[in-house]
C-alpha cells in the first residue's frame, strides 16, 4: 500500500493548547489513528517519528506527528519544569478518525502520553472526547542517565492503558532489566520490545537509521493490540 507523496500540514486552533504537526493519510485507511510526538530536545521532524509515521501510514493508520506545546512556543531547547501539564493537555482531543486512537511518543513525549493516560478516570470513554486505545512508548526515560535512584515510576501504578514499550539495550535512561521491573508496576497489559545494541535514539540519529526497526515495531504493535 502507498501513502500520499508527502504529509499534510495540520493545525487545529480550536483546541487549547493549539495542535500543530504533520498528518499522514493512508491510501487505504484501516480506521485507526496514531499520534506520535517527540523527545525533550527534538520536534515532530525527528527521523524516528518520520520513519514510524511512514510505516504505519503504509499499513493503513492515519498518523499525526505533532509538536508539543512547548515546542510550538520556541524552536529550540528542552521544556521548562512547569510546562509538562500543558504539554499533556496538548495530547488531548486528537479526533483523527472514528475508530481507535493510539498515543505514541519518544522519551519525554512518551512519558507525557503515559502520564496523561494515568490521570484519566478508569472509564475514560465517558470523560474524554477521545478514548486512548493504547500507548506506544519509545525509549521511556525511566531515570536520568547515571541516576538510577531517581525513578520516574510514580504514575505507572495508575496506568490502565495497554502499553507497548520499545527500548534499546544500551539506553542510559534505563536498562532492560530496570524496564522489566518497572513494567510490573503497571496494572494493564504491557510488553517490552528490546532493540539490540541501540541507545536512547533507537539508532535513528541523523541519517543513520536502524534498518528494519519500523517494520518490527509495526508487527509487534499489530500483534499486541490485535484484541
């Protein structure tokens, strides 16, 4: 299957905060949508997000690569300590399709997506415009590098959304063993997909893309969320 020659610029000024990004429309839609967002020092043009968006769109998903609110405010630099709540709000109300909508993100973006889902009531379908069918978390930043005692796991106890984690075996933000322990805290269906030899960028630094990763992620995603 093929997609459009290039993604479309997507802007929704009716939402607060605004939604801005690039929309990939599949040639043969499967009725599902995927929102992908970026890490703390990046944006929606990150090579990893582009590769995943193209692969998922080719498989029928409507994919939005979006910039988080802090990145819309300024083109460079990490988010400030008080911006996380607004960034989570920027992931709400993504009415991409009539079917299931999934949230995905790399590092900081994935963490905010998981925190958003953990904050939702158990019956999210009745309390939010869009029910989050599942999460795709890429390189979850379990702790700062060389600071394994500063775990970012407090909200995982409240995460009831099925979640697929993709994590490099050389990621300084958390080892595979540490990730496996963290997943035990989540009261929902989870799976960890290790990426052998990859660091926090999962091999997508600049043009040095890791061959086959997007296809592997898609296959695991389909199997995990088949129900």
